[in-house]
């Protein structure tokens, strides 16, 4: 089964949907999304979008805060570009009908404060900003006749010249993407989608870790499929651990927004004592995430505790409840805890992938006709540590930039060659799914234990040895077993785990989110850790 479209978008989060609405003015848009339309990290975003809207703030302040958080590795041009385009893309969301929270008295938009920000600049919809954005974007896409959204469609490999001509004529420096192989999980069939332009907007890879704030969809598919096709990726060692997810064993992880600390919440150990002054004397509980997550990790290890507390009991009760209704409800539901009376138990969890597919500020990758935006991309904005609430902003600005780049192209000159149908020859459905679920558990546990908040050379070596074994098992399984979403996802999870560890091993220093006890200092030379499969040692491929 083969389908043709002008723009193929992989993913229906903020990046994919925003681009779709713009591209629909120029041609036919097909969005493939692997679960329900709204299932995305976007849908769970809480704090909001960082942008300069207050007269007390400035672009210079936002740029400086972003560069400071990024620990020397941000690309200043990317930071300038994204920060300066912020107010305009927020205006577009407002025009689309997104309801951001306003201050009671002035009627101005309420601007929250989060870690690492010198000013209040986070525009939000109470504490469910992402849900409100997804609602507005999906509703606009649903009523647009040029946009088709296909749910339960999982893209698992990109179509390139390699599939057309084979290895012999393949030139790794001149690759073009023509579409994707997509698994229709409802009908258990592989479909070929051919397109003039392909936009990867498939989000992050938090699910590589045992504990994560990310939803089920975040299995790193975009980075894995792009890397397999020959895209360059970078900085994958910089997995951001959010300092405060609710400690509620046996329940899916739930985020306690950084905006709660911005509102005055204070971190304390189990004996009720504050500790952040030891790690960040000036910013304390509102220091950037890498510092807070490491501080919590150190206190937990030192004291043998399972969690620390986030205390908001000293804050005005009604106002705190009104500002964080979603968090209040979840604490009640999961722990029967009233946060106006009791402290909230919290732990760090994997949250955001700062690295990704390398793109320029037009969203272009090193593969022709393949663009990437949102969490899957590495534009240079985040460097070694993302500043809170900068990622929704980046997704909005870059999806618009891609559209502006493609707006002037003459679609008629881009061909969509035909590709052979997917063949299942030689595969069987006899294998037990427990083999996959066991591999998934192994990957998550080893990444949490060996490639977590604090790393060492020994832990990375151990991780790499085990990853090599699992990679081989998954590859063998993939070659002889009929497709399923689980199989396709474990293939991507192990590919991402491998890439994270290889990036972490390249970084012989501690910078931002990559903390290695064997290299406690920063190198003088500041470098991205770039991986390209054509440079990789064959033992790991
Ligand atoms: P996503 O929103 O994750 O969308 C990815 C889409 O791709 C999904 O539709 C998914 O189903 C689809 N997909 C994935 N793989 C495939 C495949 N193989 N085939 C087809 N479809 C696929 N950032 C902020 O700036 N502010 C915040 O307040 C904030 N809060 C957050 C709270 C939580 C709990 C989490 C998890 C993240 C938060 N972040 C926040 C980060 C931010 O939400 C994400 O980085 C951002 O939403 C990513 O948007 P995206 O469009 O790139 O990806
Ligand atoms: C949060 O609300 O703490 C998440 C913000 C973010 O990840 O940017």
C-alpha cells in the first residue's frame, strides 16, 4: 500500500501540528501519529512557555539565562533567533484560541517564574498549558480539509536513495529522503508514505529510562530512524532529569511543575531541613535543573532516603490551589495528600532530551527533504542543559521557520519515486512477546542505574557492554519476527540507549547535565558530541 502527499509529518505534538497548519496553506498534509492524536509530551506540559512579554524583562535577559543554563554549549545564534521570535509565535497561539491565564486585577497575561529564569516570563494556562495548546491545535487541524491525521500509524524507517538503488550507488554525503515506512498498528499492515517534504516531529526519548515524566510515546523513534537513515545527531548525553516528580510508587510518574518552586515552594529533606543553599547559595530551590536534580540525588544517597519534600504549606492556601489545580487534584488522587497542609514527596525523573538530530535554524538536517523540529531536533538552543519552558518555545519557532523555508518552493519539481512494498518474507509470529518486554525492562533499568544523574567511566563501560548484547538480541529478533509496535519501539529504545552512552563516553568532562565523577571539571575546548553512523565503529552498529 502506497500513498503520496506533499508534506508528511511524523508526530502530532506542538511541533507537528503547528507546522501542519501552516503547510496546509500550500499543499496536502498527512500527519502520521503512533497513538491517539493528543498523545504527546505536549499534552502533559504544565509550567508553560518562556517568552519576553513583560516590560520589566528583555530579550537580553532571556538570552543570558538560556546561555547560563546551557553551560557554555548553546549556539548563541540559535538562542537569539528563538528568543526574539517568541512573542510573535505566542501571539499566533492566542489568535488560534489558546486561553492563557490572565492576572486577576490587571487583565495582563500572568507570567510564572521557573528555575534559572531571572525574570517572570512563563506564559501558561493554569498548570495544564500543554493540554490547552493540544486542544486548540487539534481542533484547528480537524477543521482543515488539507490536513489528514492518521492515528495508530507508527513511522519506523525513512525511505531514502538506499531503498531505491541499494548500497552500491548510495552516497552518504548526498542522501535524499522521500518518505517513510509506516506501521498501521490497528490493521497490522505496513504502508509506504511518499512525500515531497518529510518533517520529523516525533518528540523525545524519556522512555529509555526507568523513571520518567514522559508519556508512553516517548521512545526516541525520531532520533533512531533518522540516525539509521544517515542523519547526524548530537549531544545525546544531555538527558535532563526534572528534579520534582511526585514520589508515588506503583503509579505512573507525575510531574510537579517547576512553577511550584517559582511560586515559592521550598525543597526540604525528610527531617524538614532546607538543603539547596549548600548547592546554590543564591538561587537555592530555583537553581537550574541540573544543579537541583544533582543536589537531590546527593542528599538521597547521603541520607539513604527515598524522596525529598517540596513544601508549599507556608504559601497562601487558596491561591496555591487555584494556581495549580491539576497538581492539587493528582496529589489527592494518588496519595490522598492535601498540599496546603502536607509536604509533597518528590524525586528526580528523566524528562527532556536536550540533544537530537542536528538542524540549522531552517530545520534542515544533513538529509535532503528531511526536516526536524521540536524535542527530536538539536538546534543549539539548549546546549548542555535546557532552561525551563524553552522547549515549547523552540518547537513553535522552528516549525514556523521550516514553513517559511518551504513556502517559496515549487512543489511540482519534487518527485516522489515509487518503492518496493514491504516484505515480511522469512518472519514468523511464533516468538513470545515476553522477550521484547524483558529487553525493554533491561534497557530502562541499566540506563537508570548506569547512565543516570551521576555517571562514571565504569558505569558507562558496563552500560555499553550490556547494550551491545541487547542490541544483537533485538536485531536478531527483528530480522525473524513479524512486526508489532513493541518490536519497533524496542529497536528504537536500544538504538537511543546506545547513542546516549556513546555521546557520554565522548564527553571527557562534566558539563551541564553530563556529570561524570571521573572527569569532574569542564574542558577548555567546548565541543558538541556529534555521531554519524558512517563514522561509527562497526562493532556498535
Ligand atoms: P511531542 O509533543 O512529544 O509529540 C510527539 C508526537 O510524535 C506524538 O504525537 C507521538 O505520538 C508522535 N510519535 C512519536 N514517535 C512516532 C512514530 N514513530 N511514528 C508516528 N508518530 C510518532 N516544555 C516546556 O517548554 N514547558 C513546559 O511546561 C513543559 N512541561 C512538560 C511537562 C511534562 C510532563 C513533559 C513530559 C514535558 C514537558 N515539557 C515542557 C517538554 C515539552 O512538553 C516537550 O519537549 C514538547 O512538548 C515536545 O513537543 P514535540 O511536538 O516535539 O513532541
Ligand atoms: C515544568 O512545568 O516544570 C516543566 C517545564 C519544562 O519542562 O520546561
